[in-house]
């Protein structure tokens, strides 16, 4: 799955929220929308882990902290710039 997929899914659930006629339609779609939007940052981290060739494996927990640490270890200025933008 890609970041674009996650954004598309989030847009789908946002549209469902906008068109909800009652609470039963609104709440599950709100939950799905929040879940999809929250996961976008995780997918961005993985995409840029690959793009910048940081080498963080799928066995490791990929967080902004681990991304930044690996970028520092490799002195990857582009990766450091990316993570600083993501954290603001």
C-alpha cells in the first residue's frame, strides 16, 4: 500500500462523513477517517526510508526517532531535512 492509497482512503471516508445523515453513519466513518489519516505519516516514513536508502528493516520499529537516528548515522542531510519537516 502507498501513501497515495492512504490519502485516497481518507478522502473516501471524509466524503462519507460529509454525507452522513445520522450518528450510525457518521461515527464508524469518522473512526476510519482518523485511522487512515494517522497512518499517512507511517507510510511516508517507510517511503522515505527506502528513498533515502536508510536501511531500516521491517523488523525494526520505524518511528520519527529511529528515522532521524539512522539519518544522523549516515549523515544523510536530505533525510534529516525531511524528518525535520515532518516533525513540525
